[in-house]
C-alpha cells in the first residue's frame, strides 16, 4: 500500500489494484474505487510467477521468481532514464552477475526511491538504491 493506492498479489499469481493513479502508476493512468485485475504481461506464455511487490509514491515494482524486476510509474522510470507509461523490465540496470532477491520502495511524496537487495554468484548481498531523494542517505 502507498498513499491512496493498494496492490494485492494472490498465490495464483493474480494481481489486483485500486485507488488513485499518479503518472501512470496504474494502467492507462486510471484511478479506480473497486479492485481491478492487473496484467504485467500481454501474452500468457510470457508470464512468470511474481514473488514480491513494492509500492512507492506513484510507482510499483514487481519481482519474479526468475529475479526479473519490473516497474510501472513514470515518476520513477524517468528518474532511472527509462520513461514509459507501460511496465518496463529494469533488471538490465543491475551490475553484471547480480540478481535481485528483495525489494522495498519509499512512500514519500516527490521522492521516488527503490531499494533492492542484489546477490552475486558467491552469495554476497548488497543493497542498491535507485531514484531521487533530497533527504536522508540519498539527500
């Protein structure tokens, strides 16, 4: 949950959302008062199991069991040089040899920041951040 929006991930890999959209945080930038199903992939054969969701102010991140990281929301995507009104896979921005294990997102207005735990082949984990903030560790 973040501000005026909420996402639910069910065990059967269905994802639902409701609330207010901020800069294409929801598909078609539509706000909705009732739960609406979200499809990350257009084609059924492209689907992967989603294992984690992190919701920030105006963006949402999805982590798959294959350690692929997807993002939706122009406010965040613009800050990582990947402007889009549609979901974008951003795993290619990871350092080579690193895979994503966990993710978090901030919930502050005007500060779209994501944190990811990346792990290398030897099992060494590091926390990386992306986005923009003028407070705290990134300020």
